[in-house]
C-alpha cells in the first residue's frame, strides 16, 4: 500500500473513532437529562438505564454518516445504512425503545456524524495549510 492509501485509512479510522466517542457521550448526557423510562420496565432482561434517545441507534447512524462523508464508497455506505436501520428497528421490536427514541437517536446521530466529520476535515485542512 502506498502512503496516500495509508493516510486515507488512518484518517478514516480517526474520524470513526472520534465519531464513536462523541456520539456515545452525547447519548449518555441526553439520557441522563431526559430520564425517560424504558417501555420494557418490569420485563426480564430490561436494561436499567434510561430510554431516550436510543444510544445504539445514535452511534450507528453517526458512524454511518461519518463513513459516507469520508469515503464516498456507495456499496459500503449502503451496507452501513441498512445495518443502522436494522439496529434501530430491532431496538423497537425487542421493546427496549419506543419509535420516538429510535427516530431521535437517528436524527441526532446523523447530525453528530456530520459535525464530527466536517470538524475533523477542517482540522486536517487547517493543519496541512499551516505546514
């Protein structure tokens, strides 16, 4: 692999890693602010934390958005998007989240993925211009 490809993969990895951590912590902050109970309260295996927004869906859509913007690979981006939709759907079907939790998680995740990717792109451009 030449240097250009290595740099591209490193930048993709850093973008996705930043997106994961930012979306995880924003999801955690929102859960503790809203404090919405889960629809499965009282059922065996129901998670003990709060419901809104769906953190799994938020992270999945944030990573999908960042990946789509970073790579422009239509096949893998479509695979990421379908996986994110399946994750959100399964959260509703298993009664762990309401549809509102999942839709909010998807919207917030898309916004986070866009913002983190663009911010990191700006930093890469800014520091490459100042060398």
